[in-house]
C-alpha cells in the first residue's frame, strides 16, 4: 500500500468511482476511500431514472429556478451522449434502456406548465415533443384516459444503479486505482502542494499524501469538508420508493408528471419502480443532528400519495402487488443545483455532490476529471460553471 | 381424489373451480394449494429460467405459491395459494416467468 | 390466544389477527369449518392447547380477524398503526398496545435440486394433514435433523400415505448425546419424547425405515421430484419433506425498531425482551417463537406473561405478581427442554456443507450460490451482496435466503453470524395489492385503553 497518490477520492458512489476511473485511465495514481461499502448511499438506493427534461421541482417555484434548470439542460445534452457510450466504455451490462420519457399533464394548468417547459427546453436545444393525450396513449397505451398531454423525449429512460457503480469501480481497478472500504477519513491538511489525508481502518490510523482530493461523499460531503475547514451547503434529503412484484413488460418508458410528484419505470427484471421525490423522515444521530447513515423512517402518507398518483396515471398498477417500500438518503444544496468543481480557496480540493448524480454523474465525472488532470480545463470549467463551488465561496469568507 | 383423507372426515360442499382453463372439483374449506397438490403435477409457476416451481412452506412465508385468482366479482388478484380458500366459480391461473 | 383471553377478560378491547382462517396457529392448525373431523387432535398432548382455544373462541371481547396478513408495524404519535391485508381489502388498525406472536417457519436448507416441485417444508406437510385432512403426495422421503419429522411421517402413514424413508442427517449417537448428557431434563419432559417414541413405533409397524447418519445430498427429477439421493444411494419418491429446524419471524418488531439478535441454532432474528416479554419499543410485547423457538407450552406461558404486563401497563391487574412468577418458573423449566431439543436438532453441520455452484440460494430471484460467492469476493455486507446479485429482492423478501447468506458471510469473515447485520425489514411484510392499499378501511381504537394482539 502506497503512501502517495495523485488523487484521493472520498466516497465510492457513482461520481467517486467514475472520476477515479477517468483519472486512473489518464495516468493518475488513485486511491478511493469509502467509510462503508461501495454504492451504499444514494448511488445504489435510487431508482435509476435517466431524465433530461426539466424536473418538476424546478418548475414548482416559478421562473427563476426554471432559468437555472435550463442551464442544466446543456449538461443534460452532454449526459445523453455520455450514457450512450457508457456500456461499451465499461464493457458491462448496465441495463440501460432508453425508449423515451413521458412527462404527463392532466389539468389545464398542468398543460400550460408543460407547454412552457417544452418551449424552454426547445430554446436550450433539447428536442422534447409536446403530445396530446391520444398521441401519448398511442405510444404508451398503459396511460390513463385522464392524461391530456405529455412531453415526450426520446432519449430518456433508465439504467440499473446496482450495476453502474460496481462497473465503474471494476474499470477503475483495472486502470490501477485502489479501493479501501470500511475506511474513514479523519483529517485533511493542506500542505501545499497537495494534502495530507488521515485514514482510519479497524482502529488503525494512516496518513497518505494526496496531490488532489475529491470529496464525492453525497450527503456526508459537508462532514468531510469540515475536516478541511470548509462549509458546504449540502443537506440530506430522505426519500421513499416503492417497487411492485415483477410483472409482464408493460411500461417501457420513464413516466413523470409535470404537476405532481411521480417518477415511474419498469426495471429490466420487471418490477415497476414508483417514486418521484416523496419524503421520508430523516433520523437524528447521537449529537442531535440529522444522520444520513441512519435509515430514514417511511411516511405512510408518502406511500399512499405516491401510489395514488401512480395508479391514476397507469391504472394497471392497481392490480399489482406492492413488493417493497424503501427509504434512502440523497442530498440537496442551497440552490437545488449540485456542487461540482474546485474549491477556490483550496486549490486541489474538489467536490462533486448535491443531487442529480445518477443521470448527470458520468458527465460530471468526465468534466471534473479534466479539471483534476488539468486537461482541456477551460472547456470543463465552462461546462461546469453553473454548478461551480465558487457560487458559495462567500460562506467560507471567514474560515481562516 | 388423490390424497384426501376420508376416514373419519366429512367435507363441506363440493364446488367447481377452473385452473389454467381446466375445470376441477374442490371442497368448501380447501385451499387452492390443496387442489393443485392433488393433481399429478404439483407445479404452481415457472421461474425466471422457465423451470416449473412448486409450493414449499405451505404457510405464507416462502412466496412460491403465488397464483392469479379471479372470483365472481372484483379485480384479478395475485394471492398465495396456501392461504386462499377456494370458492365456487373461482378462476385460477398459474404464472409464467414473471411474478404476473 | 392465551394472552388475548387474559387481557379481554379484564375489559380491554382486543383484535387478534392471523394469516390463517381459523385460530390456533401452526400448532393446532384447525381444519376448515366446512369439514367435520372425528377425534380431532385427541390425546393428552393437545389437551392444554385445546382448552386455550375453547376459551379464546368463546370470549366476547375479542374480535377475530382471520385470513389477514399484517403488512407492517409503525408508531405514529404514540399510537401503533397496523395494516392488515385480506383477500378483498386492507384494514388500517390503530392500537395503544401490540403483542406480536408471529411464530416461526421451517428453516430452508439449500441443496442440489431443492427447488423442484415436490420438495416441501416438513411443517408444510403437517399443515396439509392437520388443517386440510390431505396427504400432499404419494411417496415421501423425510430428511433433516429435527425429531418432529418422525411425528409427521407417522401422521402420513396413519392417514394411509406412504413414507419411503426417514433420514436423520446426524448419527444416532449425535442425536442421543444431548439426551444422555442431561438425563433429568429428558425425564422431566418425558411426555414430549414419548410422542416421538410413539411415532417411531408407528413407523416400525408400517415398516418405514428410519436411518441416522444419512445426509441428504441431492434431490433429482425432470420437472418434479423423482428421487432423493444420499451420496450413492437413491430413493425413489415424489415428495421430499425437509425438517432442519425453525426460524423465528420477527419482521414486525424489526419494522417497529425493536432490537433483535441472531437465533441459534437454525438462525433467523429473534426479538429481545425483558422478563415481562416487553421489547425495547414502548407498547410492544412479544410471545412465542418470535422470542426464540421454544415450542407451544413455552409460547402459552410467554403469552400469559405478556398479558399480565399489558394489563399492568393499563392499570388493570394488581394481582399479577404471583401468576407472573409462576409463569416464569414454568418457562425456566421448559427452557431446559428447549435447549435440549435445539441441541438434538442442530443443523449446524448441514448448513456449512458445500453445495454445487449452480444450486439456487435465493429461490425468489433464482440467484445461485456461484453468483453470491462471486459477490462475496467484492464485499461481505449483506445489503451490498443483495444489491449486486438480487439475492433477497424477491417476493419472500429474504425469508428463504437470509439464513444461508448470513452463514456464508460469516464463514468468509470469521465473524459471528449476524454481526454484519442482515436485510432491512421493510413494509410490506407480505405482498399486497396496491388498489387495496391506497384505500384502506379504518379500524380505530375508540377507547383510550385498547389492546391488540397480532398472532
């Protein structure tokens, strides 16, 4: 085991694993450090949506956020390309299915919202098509009669989160990256150049020298950033998901709703996964703060509400058996956009966390790897400007 | 009637059910599992590899015996055969490689 | 039933829920109402339990909800919420207090060919005989470690069925050793051993071979069982009944956050409790196999204890100290027998035996031992293995595969089984139709003191 690495990645989720692979491939010596086991957090718990249409949560709060979301569309268009080649790049079956996504509307208000969204997307270069109810049911006969319109984007779909991170990790390992699980980071000291990173495994401590550090620890990222004396406005979010028993192929598309919380798809195994941002309840740790490591409590109203919307949009769901509800923790930032890039006051310290990291994860990883390796840096900086840590630098103005 | 104990046992009313299109006799109070196990081939479903599978625990915990059930009224339901009493006119289908 | 009767007699409103249509659980396994069975469960062994059943069925304050599966147990603002799914709808029940006595199930033991139609849990065979008056096959082979299979095999031949062989995995010496080591405990519980002896005699009369030191190595057949293999020896049959012990069911207490521990020797999670059968979740008590596999007599005593505790918590029973002490004394005596039986029936040797790589480990998702072993090269965390292989993601939610998986993990890590945790217990404990779930019928506790037992 070496004591010097070009890059230490903290967190073996999707982004950490993907960035590790990119950098190792480009010749860097990489160590990935994971406190639990790989893919344990949101990366493995999410439902695998590949969504590129502007998300409902950005439309909820009026125009301002919708503008930011439109800027994300540029990243989405990159993600469409990145996902197209991923299975080949990793020589792995990630169960990527892209038969299109439908964002449905039922009421006149929702239709209006949908129309506005489609217009924005068009202006940003995303080819969403507005369909009326009948046209929607023509390509998706499983949709309810109450669906009055739908935004259809051919490139949307889903992949298997349980396969993606492990595939990145295997490829990273083939390129020489090292993975240590059950290993916590207990200190980060800037030593210019580089960082001393203290690790703890089985009660034994060890310090490694890192040329660069990437914090990709999802909801745990703020705690890790604390070790480097940095504030990160990333907050844990507890969500709830439902899975039906395996059923015959019925829903080939990713189905969302413009006015209500809903995201549905049928996994490669046949289970219908039903989610859409329904809250679960975060648990508090011994210190009184939210603990993202404790399994959130399910909320009955979320389960019922989610399943009600699902059955309204896809009536066949009512006859299926619910197999399992689970909760997981993801992360959200102060302005709902992820934080991806270099921390201005600590050059060499990078962050990639804060949500949307399944769909956009591989793209974030590709771009931040360029920043880390200083290859085509300007282009990467430009693409990541909308999610740059610099926008929160004011929070660290008094951090010594 | 294969397997049914008759010594010291009186059964309830005879009724008629359909299993995969086949009409079968059954008795009030019997579970769907009993009726299927009385047949020569005790298969309840096919697994994801297409192999036939049968009932295992007979008490609702192993989930091997899920079948599709339609009664006179109501939606088609996927129920555990070992816990479901038969009723007259019940239409039962064993399931393919998917759970449904 | 014992608990519900005691509690109801003091005026608390009780709902009792069970997956079976009629009360009595797996021990009594009452035949359907539409059947008439002369001489049902005659004999001294069943006298006590039948008395309990009679008292239960005639108690007016008890509302019986048979044919319903409890989907989950949650606390909401000091009240418990239980969803009870039936064939037509879901009931949403609220209660101040809950007793979970969800029993146990047969330990699934993966081995070559065990997923063929015709392979049954021995307990499942017994259930057919008792509550359906039905012999579920033509020619049975019983294999396992637990003496209960002698009783069940005897029940089959008495009913006119055919048993080709009863094969104990452990040697006769190994089976008898615990009995010889604890002669007083054996003698004190001679009645229970008498029923095993009676079964042996019945089997002898019907010329059924009973063998020891004969491990079942494979089950063979084209589309259903045609033979059981014991190394080179092949026994033709159409049913194989496996009897390797029992696993406690603690899904509901785990969902409610109660602490559990890995049970010995067969495995599974048993819920921890104090001397009043209270779990570490306020308002939640347990009784019976959920607390650890110990048999019907112990279950009744634990039910009594829990009932006394429930009444005390409701301020309803000042004189429970003495009966509680007596129940505990009886339990202590029974504990000796329980340990003895567990020793005799210990499936430990079977469970660590290697099986062919293509043997199915997860029955619901058809995941092989080979797939799981490959995943164990990458991780030893149960949930990580689940994510990588789909083991535990199927309809039974890990009930059939968790014991075997955790054993594999323990053998690789060298740590105690269960120390790495297990699968999370999640709603719903049993599959439920979504249409029913989104419009449940509510049954609220209207009295300020109400109690509910889930059986």
